[in-house]
C-alpha cells in the first residue's frame, strides 16, 4: 500500500476532498481502504465517483493498537492504498496498516 499524506487543514478543504478520487486514479489506485474516524462521506463520494472501489472501515477507538491494526490489515488485503480520515489515532492507524499489511504478518512482528 502507498502512503499519501496531506495535513489536516489542506485535506479537509473541499477542493482537495473533491479531487481525492482523481488523485487516486492518477496514482493508478483502483481499490482503497478508507479508514474513517470522522465524517468521511465526501471522501467516499469522490472515490466512488472516480470509479475507485472503496472498503470503508470505522476506526474504533483506540484504532492504533496492535490488535486494531491487525484487524484493519485484514481488511486492507488486496487494496492499493489506505486513506485515513479523522484524528491523530485514526491517521496513525492508517499509516501502520499501509506499512504492515503488504507483508501479511502481525503488527507486533515489526516492533
């Protein structure tokens, strides 16, 4: 999975949210895991409009635990990218999932 980061102020501006689907298509990402710790409806709509297949997972607090990341890695299998929308814990979990899931191992194996 790839990691594409924007700071919160930039990422939540409507022009960026509306373009996220096009950004994913330009990266040739056709399937993404959308980790939602907040209102991700506009991001999901942009992805679907760009014909990007989306799996939406609600970030359950605390998402950035070993067991939380392992659960999300299972959902990320086969996706091209992980997109996190929400606060710090959600974004931390999204980064961990993007880093760990391609290896098919438990998160704890990397600590």
